C-alpha cells in the first residue's frame, strides 16, 4: 500500500534584486556604538567587530530568499516522509502544538541541506539551498549601512532577543512588519541564528576563494542572532562560525533559490 504523502506548499520566497551590499561594520560605526551604548562593559565587545572588518562593497546577483525561517511544521513533513533524525528539542517524533509555527532548531547544517534536497525533489522545477553569507546580509540590510533590518536604533519590540524577555523561540512573523528588512524579510534579527552556505573566512568576501563549499567540517557562518543573545549579536553585519555538526536550541535556517 503506498504511503500517503502530506501536501507540501511551496515556501513563500521574496525576490531580492541584483545590487550592491555594504558587508561588515565600519570603524566609524564601531566607535559610535562603543561610545553611545554599554558595549564597553563587555571585555569582548571590541574584538566582536574584528571578524566584520574591513567593511566592503560587493555586488550580489538576483536571488530569492525565504520570507520566514523553516518552521517545525514544515520540517515535520520532511521527517515523516524520510525518517530523517528528529530535532533534539522534539518529544518523540513530534514538536509541541504550540510551537508548530516556530522555527525548527537543534539541527545540524547537514540536516538543513537534507531538507533543501528533499524539498527540491518534492516541488518540481525548484532547487532550494541555503543562502550565501552575502545574500543573507543583502536581504537583511538592503542598499544602505543600517545596523538592524529596520534602521540604526535598536528597539526591543521589533525582534525576539534577550531584551524581549521571551526566553524562547517565537512564531515566525510575530514581529512583522515592524521588524522586517527593507525587502519584507522577517526574523532577520533575533529569534534564531540561521545557517548559511559560507565558510567563516576573513573579509573581504569572495565567492571564488573556497568559502562556498560543502566539503569542509567548518566553521560555517551563522547569522541573525537569537532569542538568548542580546541586540549586540542581532545586528545585520554580525557573523559567527560553528562546525557543521553543531546544534543549538537557537539555531535554524531559511531557504534560498537562484533566479
């Protein structure tokens, strides 16, 4: 008897037009933030910016990116059909009903890539993947040098970070449209870190220097900050690197696609 498959709707994607993005953080921005806020109280604050420098301008071709991170409900269909390993935050083979629309977390980079491959096969003519680091930043930042997706000033009611005091993931789009990027992409500040396709290497970014490869243990770049970190790591230029086998209750992913 054939297995009955759950209908899969194509993910909602937003087209990001070709254009330039100013990647990273300038020295002026660093000192401005250190002077105006409490960054200097943390011993690592100044070092935090080094991996984001030098700031540089690059061109990014047109691409599509998920409006939302992949949710528990999305991922459950994949697990059910493929018998793929279950995220450690689930109980048995299920997530809680209250968290169906929350981002799926506690998955490795390989889990995310397996989901992309499965979805590409389930939806004919579509090839899904993880966004590159440059695509992620362009989708979050737009055409200027804003610090957060909505502008330069942090406001806790626009995103799910430690300042919001939720202490857990939140439903995708909960902070939309107030926390959206210039292109209408949601949850790019806080909620969950997101896997990218890019190895963590020094700037300037170049897609031709070996950083866009799957044949490495990492560290790979994750972006966006999360619910258990402060605004300092929710900036659009903030980048951290983790091994591809790393899992966290605050690390998920969103989809991208070539146009």
